[in-house]
C-alpha cells in the first residue's frame, strides 16, 4: 500500500514537482504527508469523504506513474 509519510523529503519534493497535481490533489498530498486521516482531510478541504477518496485515487495514480 502506498503511504505518503513513508517517502523521504527528497522523494516528496520530486513527486510534487513531477506529478502535475491539481490544487486539490496538492492540498490532499500535503495533508496526507502530515498523516491526516481522509475523514479529517474531507473536513479541512470542505468536501465530502467520497470526493476526498476520488481525489486520493487520482493522486496515487499520478504518483505511481512517475515512480
């Protein structure tokens, strides 16, 4: 399973520079990097949990493509 906090700082910088994240994906990436749960991310981003899960799925697909 892909866990964002497991990445090194250099890997995180590389991912952020190469993944072409949308604003929401970038926000979620940063929140997940600080080990925030998806439920809390949804509240902080002011979207539904299903929306956060959809954004998370797209974000992970982009990360996998560049690794």
